[in-house]
C-alpha cells in the first residue's frame, strides 16, 4: 500500500488536482487560496508544486493529494487509493470496506441509467419532447447533449428491466435512488414520464437526478395537482442534496476566472445561461441554500449574485439565502428586480439582455436600503422604527466589523439619531429574525483530529522552525560545519528535534540530506515546514549570516528557559527547605545569567 500511495503522489500534479476544487492563485513559486477546511477571508492555504504538498497556515492541516482528497471528499484511505488508481490506471487490489463497493456500484448504475435516459430522448417516438425542449424552451441540441438531458418513460418498470438486463443486481438497484422500494422488498421506477436533468459531482460523475414532469403526456385520469412538477433523487451513499449544486462542476472554471457566481432557482435558468455564454451560473434546483452549499461555493469565490423568482416563495428563499451568505462572509449582489421574467425566458427572447442584467448587478445591502426607504419614508417616528427594524437583521449577521460599523453610521445618519441607539437596537434584534449559522465552516471528515503542529509556537520554537526551513532550503550553503553550531537538545519541540537529528545524521554520513528519504509519516507532519521553505527568498550571500545570527537567538532563548526553570526550582526548594539543592540551583542560575550576558 505504501508503494502504491507513493506512486499516486508522484504521478498526480497536485496543483492541477487541487485547482479542480479551489481557485488557486500564483504566489511566487507557489499557489494560494482560501482554505476549504475552515472559514477565512485572507488566503492561508498554500500549494507547493515543487514539493507536491499543500498546507494551511490557518487551521494547520496539510499533506499530499491523497490527504486532500480524503478531507475534501470525506473519503477513507482505501477509497482514495481506489479513486486515484482508477484515474491513473494503476493496479489496486480492492481491500476496501463494503461501503466503497456499494458507492462504486451506485455510480455505475447511475451512469448507465443516464445514458439510457439520453437515448430515450432522441428516439423517434419521443420527438415531441425534444421539440418541447428546443422549440418551446429554447435549448439547442448541443446544450441538451452537453448537459446530458434525457427522458424517463411513463412505465413503472422499463428502467428496472433495462438495468437488470445489464447485469446489475436487484439489491444494488434498490440503493441507487432510482427506484421506490415497497415494504415487501419489491421496487419500481421512481422517475416516470419526466425530463431528466443529471446532477454531477465535482468529478463530473452522475450522482443523482432532478426530474420535471412532462405534462402533455399525463393521462386524463391523472390528477395533475397531485403530481409534483419536480422530483429529485433522495439522499443515497453518494448523493446528498445539501452538498450538491446543479452545474457547479461545469461552472467552477468561469467562477474562478470571474471571481463571482450567479445562483438561479431553476435548472432551465442555469442551462439557458450557460447556453448564452454566461457560464458562472448554478442552480439550487428547488433545494434551500445551506451552509454546506456555501462551503462548496467558498472554494471558488467570495462573491454571490442572487437571481431568484419574484413570487412569495422566491422572495422568502432569497431573504434566507442572503442572510445565511452574509453571515458566512460573502459579498452579496442582486439583479434589477424590475425584470419580472425568469432568466430562461429572458434569454430565449434576447440573450444579450441577460448579459446586460447580470453586468448591472447591485450590492444587496444598498438595494435593500433604497427599497426600505421607499417603503418607509423617513417622515415619522413610526416609519423610522419600521425602517431600522427591517434593515438591522441583515447588519447583525455581517462578519466584517468595519462594514458593520459603516452601516450603523449610515442608518444613524439616515434616521437622524446617535449611533449608540442603533448599536443598542442591534443588540436586541430578535433571534427569529436572524439566520442561525455556524462560524466554524469546517468539513466533518473521517477520523478528524488536530494535526500535531496545530498550535501557536512560542519564541524559542519560532527560531527552531526558522532554522530548519533555512537548512531545508539552502542545503548546499548550510554544510556539516555550520550544522555543528546546533545540538539536538537546542530544540525544545519534539518534532523539530527529531527532524534535526535525521538531517544531521544524514549529512554526517553522506555529506547531504534528501527530503525524500524521510518517512511518509514525518513528511506529512512537516508539510507546513516544506511549504514555508518554498516561501523563503534570501540572497545566498546572506544565508550563512542569517543562520548564525538565528542560532545565537535560539541559544539565548534556550538559556532564558533554563533560567526560568531554575528560578522555579529555587522557589520549590525554599518551600520544602531543601537548602543543599537550593544552593546548587543558585550557583547554576548565576552561571546561566552570565552565559546569557556574554552570548
């Protein structure tokens, strides 16, 4: 297994792989991004292409591509090995648990079903449905094929019979989400007489479906009011509607490039937008936006444009989504509300108009402010109270204190009161008016634990860390002779001491040190050091001087630690009347003070 994991790490371009998940930006010889494993506004997540590792200086996590995949996809080690082996064409003996087998089987079933639905849509007897999508809704054949739309027959068992004929077992079909399973164990097709919209994960794999009923083919005996317009795949081992956004896999590149994402409500709105050339658009597909969705989006951008319907349900969904997004630290924009049509209808009629609408986005809080001023003109005490009450819940959830303070000042000036009154009113905004959200935006990955170095380093440890980065970066300059200035006991932090020991031993024996010779376990623990090494940029003529001066600083901190320890000992000996020990400790203390003085 160790050999396989090393082969995977060596054959995978870490920058290319991680860029599928995050908006990486070049930072010298490295790349940086906002960390997907904790909430942050300033990027502290670094990727080193030279070392093929990543590290976040904010939360302390780090490692190689396998570790990243395990955390971002909530996968086990065996599942990660299987994924990369299949991707790279490597031989992998499947020793993973039963659940991994089930996941793979479900993916195969869904991919086969998706192709089946696609084929059905293009059969002659279903031409009317293809005409509906192209002539009435405005989709092109190219769009339909690119996004793999399909059609499910009205039958209760056509899909079931087809998948069984392809060799899939009944028990596996029942776990796919494609069928409704009865109490007696029998099952039948979930999706019948519906236009099928495949839902993809970030690896472009079909993980579920959103399905719209095709009304013209409903039988007259059907009560159309009782038939849901849209139904979705229920949660399965591989599909969780709270963690998937429609078309994000297609939109992520454009989102990273434009540094903004537009969220619409319907599948057709998103598809038509992509067809019109605005490809940083995704859809919620009838699912309420939640924290997990925002975590996905935050990998790529911090700017969200909302385009929700103007009906009551759409307004309520938008208000909730905006509060949640503001609380998560996003910059929120909205489109001109004077356009009453859905994006899909606007695009069908005039694609350039949709471009104009999106390009003229407006900051949400500015829009809200103007809207509420019109609703509650500042000409009476009651209107002032209603105006403030309408605005404050959105100000309450703002994460940036500077932005919050500016809005408090603006509101106070508008209603002509002192800021202190607005601040007091902010404190008592009812909890029912605030969207509850967690500030700890972190993935619940398997076997999660703090990395060994997840701690603040004290002054002495900072010097230890800096010396090691100098040694790792400038191995040809910091030779055996310079290493003799240090002793393993100079390092108080066990990991640093262990690393220095290995370096010094290797240099003594071989006159050189290779990072690749370290054990995988140690390499992962020092991933943060290796990334910091890449960030170092000293003139070579200054390296020796920098190293020697830092050694002196470290030695001084070591003596200060020893002095503090001796003083503590003297206090204890005084309490316990151990006068001989106290006398010896005093002599040692004086000696250490002299050492510090002459360092």
